[in-house]
C-alpha cells in the first residue's frame, strides 16, 4: 500500500472516532485530554502528519489538502464542544443555589510573623533598652559631613574605601553606617547643654538599614546595623566591657565569654573587635576543631567598639577634656545568621516563603 493510501486510510479511521470522543467528554479537562490524543506531541493525527514526508510529490497536494481539511474539522469540533461545556457550566451555576457573598471565606490562611532580621533587631533594641539605652531613629539619606567628616574620617583616608556608598550628588549619600545618629544626637545634646548649662549625659542606641557597595555570600549592598553609645563624665573601657558582657549574656545565655581584640576605627581610640564564645560548639573538649562556624577557634566576632575619639567630640561641640564615652556597632544580619545557622546572607533578602517559613 502506498504512503498516500495509508494516510487516507488513517484519516478515515480517525474521523469515525474523534467526534464521538469529543461529544462524550464530560468536562473541559477531559475534552482537552482527547484533543491531545489527536494533536499532542505524540498524538495520532501528529503521527499521520509525519507520514507526509513519504507521500510522492505528485500526490502530496491532494493528500495535504485532505490532511488540512481534517485538522480544521478537528479544531472546529473541539472549539464547538468547548463552548458547549462553558454554557453548560454557566447554566448549572445560574440554576444552582445562590452564593451568599456576606459569608466568611472558606480558605484559612496562616498568620504571618516577623522577618528574622526584624525579629533580631527588635530583640537587640529590647536588650539595650533594659540596659538603659534610649532608642533613636535616623535618616538613611545623609550628609557627607555627618557620615564621614564629623566622625573623624580624614579626607581621602583609605578607611572610606571600606565604606564606598551610593551618592545622590556632591555631599549627599546613602549612609554607610548608623553612626550618623551618633553625630546628630551628640550635636543636639551639646547645643541643649550649652543653652541650659545642664551636664551632658547620653545613652543612645539606633538600628536601621545601611548601604555599601558590597555583594557576596556574607555581604549585601543593603544590610542592617545597630549602634549604641554612651557619653558622660569619667566613662571608661570598664563600662564598655560591662555593657557588652551583659548584652552577650542576654543574647546567648549566662556565662557567655567575651573578649576584646585591638582594631582600628577612625571614630574611636582605642578601638576593638568584640568576640563571644562560640555558641555552636561551646567550650566542650574536642568540639572546637570540628566546628565550621567558628573555624575551630572557639570564638565568634559580633561587634566593633571603642572609646569615642576626642575629634568626634570636638566636631559635635562636646568638650573632650570633660566628657568621655564609648560606642559599639554590629551587623544585625550577622547576629541573625549566627542565631539561626544561615549560610548565605542573600537568603535573608530573596523572600522565599520556603525559607522564611522556617522561622
């Protein structure tokens, strides 16, 4: 039998079945399934179309016309049955019991919860609030003098390269740290003290978003910091260590060890990095070497701190011969990553419900 005859025979066989199958389909899903049996990737009519390559050239126009006509009949029958099913569904809805739109919905939705970064931020603010620090907000769009100059960053100092930010124009940028609140609060308090003659006492903490041109598994162009500072007469490193030790015990549990390592920050002198004993491997014998979080050291870096530099006091109108103070700051994402064992900072900002539902 020739290829042309085979095509004609198969078209005739299909023509006696598809109309009955379409008419018997009880719903749209079943109808589309029958349609796919014909014209799907592995459909019967698709297989017939593949035979056209074997049809002789002289018979191809006639056989091609037959195939196209048959395909059009299939599509007309499909569309007709689809429209009929739609009408049947509409008639069933109109004839059925009316819906009371005043009734409450039948779907239940789970209650939301704070994002892990915001939950940790609120917890940190609460801890420092209990320690006597007043929470103060600050602007995210800041003047260069408040972000760098008054914090004793010398012009073109290499330290500013570590805090490369996003600029709106000359002298205006997205803040690179929450230390701008320190400058604003010190300047405000100095003006009030000069006007009233009252002694100056400040214990302030501030938290919010900051921006730097960093982007890797442990850094993000936007992240969150919390910063605190205390200014009074005769403030020393002893008070700083006491505050941060109390903070660590509130956050990680009683007896959490704290250590200070010398470090450089333009706006403090002396400056230090703050480490706490690893909360994952603790201090149990034989566990430190295997701990991937602290890399076997037994310590986790959580903050930078130090005594407020006299130049910062001078820039904000405070007498450095009368007053001293300390300041500290930490990344909230880092605290959250250590708290929940999160390996990549990007997970905190991708808003994947599968990830956020774990908290």
